[in-house]
C-alpha cells in the first residue's frame, strides 16, 4: 500500500514537472539554490562558507524572482496569442541575463572577493579550498 502511494506521488510530480516551461524550472532551481544558501548560513560551522552564503543569497533570490516574473509574462502572452502552440525561444535575453546574475553574483564575485581578501596581506583570513584551486588555475593559465 505505502509503495503504491509513493509511486503515485512520484508519477504525479513527474507529470507536473513535464508541464513546466523553462522559466518555471529556472525559478525552482534558483529558489532551491537560495534555500541552500540559507541552510548554509544557519547550519555551517565554517565562517567562510557562511560568508559565501550571505554573498550568494541575494543573487539567487533575484534570479528566482526574475524567473517567476518571466514565467508570468510568458503565460500572459501565450493566453493572448492566436496560436499558443507557436514555438518560443527558450533562451531569451532576460533568461540569459538572470543566468549571469546568478553565475556572477553567487560564484565569480564571491570567489574573486576571497582571492582579493587573501592577497591583502592576511592570507589565512579568507581561504576556502576552492579559492586556492581557482587562483592556481588562473596563475597557470596566465603563464602559458
């Protein structure tokens, strides 16, 4: 009995996800990323991970809100369109912009800040393992 209920829930969830437009999936992905940042803020014992989460939370929330707005606009436009089955571009300019907000705001800016903080004379104050890896990769690429 319990297995049938779980299977039915999974099938219904899968059917719902298959109806999502790209903006819907983006909104869920960015919102889950924001939740991950919040959990990191509250649960991580590593100060540097919490610091990343504080920096990443805003861009993830902004990208999630923007994706929700795009999804609502797309739904409104598809209702007013004569042929709702007409193809639409999946990678629109606003979607690409929101992707870069999340990419730069949650990844590249925090890592760059940590590299900058590390080179300000207090190397041990802001060192996460991935920062050193990115820094070394950059140095090696620069020497080629």
